C-alpha cells in the first residue's frame, strides 16, 4: 500500500494583536524618518544664514575705520586755517599840515614856532603838535642816511632810556629827508633798532616840517617853551654832555609855567 504525501499546510492566519503591532511600528518609522528629514532641512537653513551673517560682518568692520581718518584729518587741518598775526603797519613819509607862520632859517630864537599835524611812523592817524599848549618841547630832526644822525640817534636814545626827562618836558623826533636805497632805510626800522623811546613823526616827501622850522643841517634841534616861543636852536651833531645840557635848559623852563 503506497504511502500518501501529507498535505502541505497553508499559511497560518495572523492573530489580530500582531497586525496592530505592525501598524504601530510602521507609523513610528514614518515619524522617525520625517523627523530626521526635517532636522536635515533645518540644519541646512541655519548654515546658510550663518554664512550670510559672517560675510556681512567684515563689511561693517571695514566701514568703521574709513570714518576715523576723516575725523583725524579734519582735526589736524584746523591749525592751518588759523589766521596769522598781522604785522604792524609802518610809514616813512606822510601827510603834513602846518598851522601858523614858518620860522626864518637864521634868526629863529624869539619867534613863535608853528604848530603842525603829522603821522607817527607806526600809524596813519595824524596827531597835532600845539607849541603853546604849556608843554616844553625838544624837537629833533633826523635823516637816516646822515652819518652825524647815525651817531647821535643811538647816543640820545641811550641817554633818554637811562635818565628820562624832567616833568613837563617832551622830546619829539621828526624823520625827514627820506631817501630809498641809502643807509638805514627804512628809517622806521632804524629808530626801532636803536630803541628810540619817544614819539617819532614822519615828515612829508617835500620835507614840509623841516622847512617850516628853518632847518639848516642835520641833526637839528629846536627848543620851544610852553607858550610856543623858540628858546634855543642847534644844528650839527651834539655830544652826550651837550644834549644833557639841552635837556637841563628845557627843565628850567617848566617851573616858570607853574
């Protein structure tokens, strides 16, 4: 009797709980895969943002130094724009106005000296000398090119700086007979270099004041009392003792006016 093959068993049907487990596992795998994919995408966005930020930061750092040199350069340029001090204006000749009659060239003593208006050698504003205003005046006339004046001006300047003048006595220097291209030109600088301590007035180019006072040579001194009369006149270079006597003579006139 032949043996019969046993029947092949068919697939076993899964139980209901097993099916539920497979569904849960499949859902979990989908969630995990989605989470991983989302993480990758987010990581890519962050890296791109970081790249943009890092590339923009150097631009800001480079822009900042460009403003600093401009501020420093503007600060260093300020002293350049500072105005320099204006040099003092000087005059060698000027306008002159004579008030009164001119003195005769020879016999001037006892005559009334004329008044006059003239400029200082450092100002364009004219001042007036009134011989009868009560002030005793020694009026000296000097030419910058004259050898005798070149010796007498520093000598008289030193004497005046060391001794001064009596009360009521004034010394006025007249710079006259100006010639360009000759020694000690310009005379305004010459008087300053010699430390001349009193007022220096400039004569006109026509030597108007010198002519009105009867000048006959250089140096030339005229002593005028407080009433305007000529008391003494001298022409030529004076020694220190002679000038000191002239000042003494002027001082003796001051008490008579008290």
